């Protein structure tokens, strides 16, 4: 017996199914030109339209990266929009924000977890951590890191561009530098390790291997001292 998958059923199949439900006899013709055949086709069209919607929901709307009709419902389930969402986001930005929230929802503490979350947002990142300097374990040329450095994480995002303040071009009061995308920083900061201090390197900003000297402030935050 040959079967046809649900996604491959056409309107003619629904018309034929309706005709099979009709009684037999001369008063119930199945010829293509019969009025009853057209009536069966009209009823079949309604079921075919329902089938189209069902397939759309199964194949598209169930996927958060493609959802359109159910996108607002997906966003509500994951608390979007939130304080990290860009103003007047495009459809692609809404999908990206949703995928990032879904990727972050299981939780994690490892560098691999945060790299995976950023990958869902379309960014390739690396994470730099430091080891506290200790005599007998250090090598010549190793950076000098005080105890607070064990809690520092640097997220390196070379693909996010940086626009610097420029004399003669920038205006008074403008920031010394701005980045092309702030949402990744915001969302990773929301899920940063409770024991860690997260900071970012965008483009070539702080891209070298030089280390900043950090000291502990009264509120236990790491304060950079150049």
C-alpha cells in the first residue's frame, strides 16, 4: 500500500477523500464535470487550507529562527523585548535576540558556554582569563597579575567595529569610542559568572597581550588602573 506524507498532500487528494465519503449511486456522480465533484472540491479546498496552516506551524513557526506569526509568542515566553533589545529592531534582530536568549537559558559557567551563546548571535569570540602570579610557577615575560585577576574574564570580539573619537571631526561631549553593536555585551553581562568580572575587547581595542593593573575597590569591583 502506497502512502503519501502529510506535507505532500494536495488539494486534489482532499477532493478525492471527500468523494469517497459520499454514498454510491447514480445520484452521486464522480465525473470531473459533475456539480457534486465541484462541491466536493470546494469542501476539500477548506481542508487543504487548514493543512497548509498546519504544515506552516510545524515546519516554520515551531522554529524560532524562522517564526513570523508566532514570533511575538516566542518573545513573550523568553521575556523579550528587554533592556538589551535595540530600539525599533528589524526582523533579523528580533530573531537574533530570541536565539541568544534561548541559547543562554540552560545556564553555564564555562568559557565554552559563553562562546556558544555568542555563536547563536552570529559572533565568533574568544575568552581570555589570567592566572595569579606566583614565584616558582612564573616564566620570564609572563604578566604580573595580582589576586583579583583570577576573577577577570575578557571577551574578545574582533568582528564588532570600533569608532574612535577624532579631533576635528568629533564634537565636544561625544564618547571617546563607540561600538557597532551593544546587544552582545549587554546580554553576556546579564549572564556573566557571579564570581567573575566581565570586560570586552572589540575590534583592535585592547587587542594586545598587555595586562592592565587591577585593584579592588570598596565595593569589590575590579577597577582598571592604566
